[in-house]
């Protein structure tokens, strides 16, 4: 997989599913950014905003009350409670 691909999933639906340039998430120890070829990571998310910049340059924000994120082999899955 050449691009970083991101899925954002709530208990009710998939709210985002596309290739991205970067994703910024509210981790337990602060905001962190994931780019293409990031080292594998699993983290708990806290309340805040998830910032996604798509391959087309458009920026989107998603509210997060809590959740988890896993990124491995340029595949990022974010499970959130809105």
C-alpha cells in the first residue's frame, strides 16, 4: 500500500474511509501526528478533535470523546465514541 489509509469508525457507522496525507489525534499524552510509513502504534485516545488532511488537501475534523487508534503498514483504524 503506497498511501496512508485511514478509517474512522463509531459504534453506529464508518464516518471516514480514504487515503490521507496526515492524521492528528488526541493521545493520552497529548496530540500526535501520523504520516505515511509511521512506525506501528496502538494508542488510547482522549477527548479532543481528530484532524485529517486528505490526499486532495482538504482538512476535516471529527469530535472524539474517547477511543483507540492502531496504525500498521500504512493502514490506520480509529475507533471513537463521539
